[in-house]
C-alpha cells in the first residue's frame, strides 16, 4: 500500500496541533481530513472541491452558518 502524503492547510496553526484541515491526492481523488479525527476521511474530485471553494469564497453558503433567530 502506498503511503499518503497529507498536507496541512496554510491557514492552520503552526506546529502539530490538532486544529488543521489536511489534504492529500490519492490517485486522481482529493482526500480531506481533520487532524483530530485522522481516520475520518472525505474524498472528492478536484473539480468538485474547486466548486465548493468558489462557493465558499463567493459567500453562497453563508446562510448555512447563520444562527437561527438572529
């Protein structure tokens, strides 16, 4: 089995703390995990991850983070 090369987000805190999002390429698939739950891995395609990131940057998903009643 090939070892997966996980890379930390540049927005994560310095050091080896457990407050990071990590990404890895496994073949043509992008894998994502949170460092405090390394066995839980989400996979997607580069195109779908790019679309998600564009939506986040555009604010199209801000309503999902809104607190009800505020």
